[in-house]
C-alpha cells in the first residue's frame, strides 16, 4: 500500500521514485535523516545476492561504467545514483572499483558529506590519494566543524583519514574544536583527542611532540 501511494504521489508530482537522495531542510532548524527506503523495489539489481552484485566481485574497473549505465538506465550516474553504488559492500572488498567513478563523483558537488568522505576513503585505499586529499581539505573540515557544533563530538573515521592525508588540516580541526579551558595541545585531557593530536604531529614530522603528548598522558600530566 505504501509503495502504491509513493508511485501515485510521484506520478502526480512528475517526479521519479528513487531509493536515496539529498533532501533539503525546508522548515526546522535541523533534523535527523534515517534515509529513504526503496519501497517500490525500483533498484532490485542492487539487492544483496542479485546477479549484478555478484558480477561486481569479478568485473574489471574498465567495464564498470558501462555495466552501471545499463543497470540504471534511464537514470544517469549522478548525485541520486552514485551514493547507492558507493555504499555497496563490494566496493569495500574491491576499492579499485571506485577509480572509474571519480570523474562522475567530482562533477556532483551536491553529494552529502558522508558520501564525499566515503569516496575519499575508498579512493585512498585504491591509490588515488590526490583525489582523497582534495576531498578532505574541501569537505572534511566543514563537516567536522558542523558535527562538533551539533553533537559536541567528532567523526573518528574522518579524523583518522584526515591525519593520514592532510595532517595539518587535522591538527587545525582538533584545535578549533577544543573544549573551553583547553589552551594548548598539552592541556588536552581527552585521551582519544590527545592521541589524535600525537598522530597528527607524527605525520607532520614532529616525533618529539608526539612522544611528549603520549608520555604526559600516561603520567596524568597535561600542562607543560
């Protein structure tokens, strides 16, 4: 019944029924997005154990775009369909499959922050560190600032990737999100944040600073 209602409403609105998309906030100052569901089974080929999903285990990266274009026809590879592809487990198992998708991803500026960060992580695993670095510098810092403002926390996976590929940006982020009263790296009392600071300094070629941060944390000393 819900599927029928969705199809009828979409027909009246002249809009397609899709599995996932970015929905702008129209009224409330903020909201939690559980994510849309494919109630109408429009993308059956993306369901687990489908023949298409099985083909991804052996398909060559050069053949991926043609296969996706055929599967999604008449929809293009864009901000509506790319997130569906990037969240597939098969890309986790074979991150090299993201390489032919990178030009399409870079042309879709309206992708959500989570999708950009996932793309950056997969690209890094596939050896496309240049793409990952560009994404992290332009997307990760604003995303982490917004997340900290909303939830007073940080995305540990995003911070870890930022430390690996853009340690100066990671250090800047950790400093901009300090708790009130924390004036320097060595004042930091949160063990997770302190370790992230140490890793960022290591990545920037400052092993002595990293060592002092870890030693002081072990001894319970936070101010030098």
